[in-house]
C-alpha cells in the first residue's frame, strides 16, 4: 500500500451530536495537528463527544476534542484537549460565522477520518433539539427497529 492511500477511512464519529442536534449542513475541514497526534489518531485514541467549533479572529477553532498522548512519544507530547485550528477557505469560514451569529446555530464536529492520507474533520452546521424532538426521534428509531425485527422473523 502506498504512503498516500486513496479513499476514506473513518476513525471516530460523534454519535451524541446526532442525538442532540439537527444537522442542517456538512462541511469538510482539514485540521492542524502537532507532533505525535497523527499517530494517536491512527491508533483511534480520540474522543469527539463534547467538542464544538467556533470562529475566533477569522479562524475556525475546534475546542474540547480529546486526542490521547501517544504512548511511545516523548515529553513534548501536546496537551490532549488543546484548541485545534481547522483549515477551510476564508469565504466558507465567514459564511459559517454569519449563519451561527444570525440563526443561533452551532458548529459541531461529526466525524474524523483519513482522506487520501490526510486527517479531515466533518463539521456540521447544527440546530439544537428540544426534549420532545429527542423523544420523537427515539420513538421513530425504536419503531423502525421493531418493523425490521418483525420482517426478519417472517
């Protein structure tokens, strides 16, 4: 296999985001990493659960993403929950900033994956769910599960 393997390989997904938010749009962003963080990501040692993104000084920053320190690394391993800069076109960042400010939406990381050997983060423009929306989506999911089970038994 070549060093720049083609295709898309998902590493982590933020399932909690789909429970707590309606995903309106999805964007792909590169991510600025330091030192041994890529090796930790390859090993799957990361968590997107409580992470979010915000635009600060014209840059898109991801907060709360936990990338565990690499075991074979040295004392210069970066902080596991440090803010990480996301790489997108300036026009896209400004558009996202305007929609977040006007409509009160949130930017939530949905998944992290390798695309052609580079780490990419899928960011979703999301709107928060109310409690009754969460109950409704859970009811739909359980009803679908029951129907699938009934069809499988026949």
